[in-house]
C-alpha cells in the first residue's frame, strides 16, 4: 500500500481474503499474478521504526 490509499493489488488482496480468509498466499498470488512473497508482505503488519 502506498501511503494510506490502497492500490489495485491491495483491493484484489482484500477481495480474495473476503472470499476465503484462509486461502494460502500461494493461491492468492496465482490469482493476482504476483509472487507469494508479495502477498505475504502486503498482509504483514506495518513495521515500526
């Protein structure tokens, strides 16, 4: 997410998790056309510091 506004990838991720909140990152990544690492990074809590 850039700043406070969700981008298209964030919206796709939110939609996928709304449909199946227990879907593995690898399946969400395949649907969104990104890596599982990208999905995991987008789902991780913000880092402090």
